[in-house]
C-alpha cells in the first residue's frame, strides 16, 4: 500500500502446495493480498525435527523488530509446526499474526508455539475460549465469507431447480436416482459439476435456485471432524450467487449461523431423500426471483470477505484505500431498493 509506512507493511505467507481442496481459501488469500498491496510470499512446508519443536515450544523466543507485520495463513492447526522451517517465522517483525481456517482442530494445536504470536485469527467462534487461554484479548473471530462482490450474482435465469455440490448423505449420493425423483415431480436437477475450477463452479451456483448441502454431522466423511460442526465455502458461495442452500446446516457454528437470514436456508429436517424432496417441492412452489436478489444482497452485506478484512485491518491498525473504496461500493449496492 503506497500510503503505508514501512512499519505497517504486511508479509502475507502461505503454502499453496497445501491448497488442494481449499480453492475458496486460496481465492480469499488472493483477495487479501490485493488489499495488502503486494503478492503473498509462497513458502515451502516440511515438518521440523523433534528438537526444533521442543526448543521453539519451550525455550526460544521470536525476535521482535520495529517494522513490518508477518501474517501466516494456515489451513489447519496441524500445519503450525511447519512454520518453524519458514524463514519468515524467524525474521524480526513488529507484529506476528496467524490465521487458522479449520481452527476447530484444537487437538492439533502446538500450544507452546502460540506464545510467539501477537494476534490469532480463527474462523469458528465457538473455539474462542480455547485460544483465549493462550492469547487473552488477542483473538479475532472472522467466520467463513465469500467474494460476493467479485463472483456473486442475482442472475434471473436459473435452469437448475436443485444443484448437488460436494459430499452428501448416502440417500442423496446417487445423482441419477435424485434426478429421476425430481423429474417425476416436475423439477430439474444437476448432479456433481465437473472439475471446472473455483470460478467455474460459481457459474453453476448462479444457475441454481437451490444448492444441496448437509453439515458434516449429518453427512460425515473420513476427512470431516467427528463431533464439531462448521460452515464452509459451499454455503457462503452458494448464497453469494443468489441460491438457497437446502439440506441440514451446521447449527452449532454460530459464527456464520447468526449472520444468516430467513431466505438463506431450506432446512430439510432429515437426511431422508423422500422427506427432503417433499419439502423441496413445497418450497420450490413459492420461489421467486426476489429470493435470489435477497440472498445476493445479504451476502454482500454480511458474508463478503471484505468485511472480514476490514475488521482485521482495524485491529492491526492498517489502512487500505482500495478496500475502503470497495466497501463503499458495497454499501451503495445494498442501500438500493429491490
């Protein structure tokens, strides 16, 4: 940022090789780098030795400098140890921050390393008490967001009454069976989209009235947490594109749940496909184009990543003119009448 002093220059650090399956976050990091004013530093990742883990957890201290902020992005806490082999972790800076996406994996946190950070960002608000034990008063909750401004839509033409994206409960897993059941009820269906990249997937979202999604507790998998619920970009991206998310939401993740609105979700009540299809047909009869407009505008107002960045920048005493410009534009859009 041209108007920043050297003391406030931010070094955004992440490992893109760990980004498989994390396309929404990789996109978010690109947005964040834009508002920071410089590209992210792409770093390698490898596990440190046991001796290095012990020394940094119990004995060594991070050096503090007069200039700069290091912002380390982690997809999950289990990657924290890899920071010890990142030269940027040992570089003296004025402030060191870590942003953890899947912060609910608290069992993976190297607690001894948290003392090296001045601030921590988590995305599941129910984990704040855990992290506050180590950094009292220095924990920010920035829940899942979306790029509603750049990729969202209130597009009118929506040929898919229901779009399936990602993992589903067993009764919903067979796209051919679901398509046939919907066809018999007069509704259209699109099964799992092809691999078209993150932005390509948004094109499917914006052509759908409803997007099928179930929480990790309703539709567990080997890669989901066994007991903790959480929202992901599947919900926020669908809403940014004007679609209604149909399924069972992760109700205990209040960080996103409290930001949602009446038109955002269609709770199907159970994982039963027959029961869910009946509820979907009833809701579909009342769907109007205004629903897409409401979801898009509310995503702009409540879920867009730029509001998360604004909160973080304020806490770190940073200023981004281009971020303020985009937020003012969002304010203008959401103030307009439907």
